[in-house]
């Protein structure tokens, strides 16, 4: 009898297993059969994934459209740092475009204050409901980014809202180091690099980038009747703001551009002087030097005519040059 009961129970067990097997085949996604708590958890995870993908795509799109060179440089970074790099560049783009996108300084300052508050909230694990803010929060948690560098970028961009020319070249260098080099310091942290030689190189590369960004924007700014080039260099060569607004191609204008470009070149050379001591893991963060070097070469070919139409076109060979430099692990 015991054997009969065992057989009976065995049959029932087999029958139950058969029922569940058929149920899984017919209803492979039968969420309705799950407990309410499991359903809520599944929905939450799905929504979180979709939102994360949306935030990442938002940052990719804004960097690709507003900072294409930076976008290509980010694609060549190691996978573990790529997404965080795009978040940082999107943050930088967002701050950079405030100055030109607002009609009143007060509105611009309010947007800067929003980001200052957002950074504080991010480090309290309470990020804003905003794509760039969410991606920054993810980068901060993953790489333990230094808050000081993020706040420093905001502070310098806020000062730049003054909408006036730099008094001298040193003032432009100071701004460039605090705004551009701070971004490079953060990229080094994403790459896991903590090295004094890499920091020195990043400082000089940031200065060169800030100087050349000012030069590259000259034509655009002049069309809006604005000139931001260092006044001491302009006065040295007898060039007035009106000369730039008129897009003058006189020799004194070229001399101003030459002096400023030379200073950027000096900083690039200083940065490369540390190359033997900079860890190989840091070099992907310095790929921007390829873009800067390309602009200097093209500027030289047009005899430092900053208004030459060719300088407004993107060099299609730069992505290839970036890839080669990345493969060689040099900058």
C-alpha cells in the first residue's frame, strides 16, 4: 500500500511538473501569473533601463552636434570611460552654450545656478530629473569624480558671462586652465589615472585648447559685433575691435592671430615634453591635441588669416588621424 501511495504521489508530481512545463511553453511571458511585487519590480527595472538609454542618447546627440571633435575623441576611449566622457562633454557643452543662448545675463546666471545646485544634489545622491544630470550622477558614482573640478568649470563659465574682451593673454590662459583643463582632469579620473605628470600635461593642453577656441570663434563673434581676443596683443599691433568686426585681413590682424596662435603652440609643446613620464593609460584623454594641431597647421597654411573660409570647414581626415594617434598611444 505504501508503494501504491508513493506511486500515486509520484504520478501527481509528474503530472504537476507536466502542467507547469506546458504553461511555460504556452505563456513564456505570463507576467500576470507573477506576484504583484514581482510585477512592480519588473516594470521598475524596465522603466529604469529605458530612461538610462534615453539619457545616454541625449548626451551622445548633444556632443555629436555641438562638439564633434570631442565626440570622436570620446569614441576612442576605453569602453569603461566612454559613457562618462560623453556625460562630461555634454555638461561642458551645456554650460558653453548658455552665453550665446540667452538674451539677458540674469537668465544665464540662473541657469548656472541651476547647475551649481545640481552638482551639489548629485553628490548627495539626489540628481536632478534631467538627462545630463542623471548621466553625471552615474559618472560620479562610477569613477568618484572630484566635485571641485565640476564646480570650477561652472564658476569660470559664469565669469565668462561678463561679455567682454580678455584684458591680456594671461587672463585668457587662466580662464582656459580653469575651464578646459578641469574637464581634462575629470577625464583622467574616468581613465583611472592619478599622476602628476599627466596633470601637468592636461594643464597645458587645456590652455592651448582655450586659446585656440577663442581664435576659432573669432569669425562667428565678429559677425555678432563682439571681439574677445586679448586686448594687450591687439594694442601691440594697432588692431582695433572694429577691424575684427569688419573681418579685416590686413597684416596687423594676422600678426595678432600669429602671436596668440604661437602661445597655444608653446603650450602644446610643453604638454608633449611630459610624454615620456605620462602613463600610457592617460594618452586617450589627450587626443584633443590632434584637433588643436590640425587647426594650427591649417591656420599656418592660410598665413594666419583667421577669416579664411577654409578654416570654417571640418577636416575629414581628423578622425583617421585621431585613430592612428590612439593606436600609437601618443598625443
